[in-house]
C-alpha cells in the first residue's frame, strides 16, 4: 500500500524502484500473490495492480502472480498530485478488507507492506483496531518510513503498527 500524501510524493520514484526489486526477492510465481494499492490525487484508495495492463487495454487484475506486472503498474501509475493529508489507518483497514476476497489460500503467509510517512490526523480508526483485524486475517504488516524519521510520532505509528502485527519496520534508506 502506497500512502501518498504531498509530503512523500517526491519520493514516489524511490518507492517504485523498491517495488521493482520485489521480483528479485525470490518470490515464487506459484504461491506469492501481489496486489498494489495507492492513494490517488483525489484522496481515494485505488487498485493499481493492473494499471500497466489497463493502460494497454487489457483486463486489470486486483491480485496477480505476475510480479513484474505489479512492478510495471506501480511505475506506470506515477502520480503528479497528492492530497495534503491521508487517513492512513482507514486506508490500511480498507486494504486489509481486500484480503477476505483474495484468491490466495489462507494457509500461506500473508503480508501487507505499507510505504508511508506514518502521519494520520484524519482517521477515527485506532491502531489497536487495525492490529486486531490484521491478526484475525493472519496478515503481518511491514512498514517502510518514507518521510522524515525524526518525526517521532509518525515513526512510532509505523513502528507500533509493525510490532503489533508481527511485521518489521524500516526507514527507506535501510529498505534498499
């Protein structure tokens, strides 16, 4: 999930480059399904997994085993505008809801990778609610700080989210 507010929009090429390396991460085509979601300029959650295929007039899947398609779609999405603030926890909750309908077997490990600056001044949903939902769905949330890690409150949001869901926290420079 790409939490794209205007404070992190200039880092989008870095995010896309990191996601382009996902296929090199020894993902298995038979078992590793990917989906990509982002915030668009209007502040709406958008499925971007098949963005590249959609632009070529093909069908746009939400979940794909074609890992290069996902990387290409993230690169093709390339937003030029973003909302000032985003309801991070609300979006994460909405993305977690997508795991209920995912074509992946529930017996496989499930992860959500969140690229964000960690800020959320808009969501009524609590981090505890997100952690409970993630546990119910068997999803570990890995977080990648793409904003300023010296903003302790935002960094702590991402660290706590990862910690409470058995995920990992990285600052973008460590992620590469």
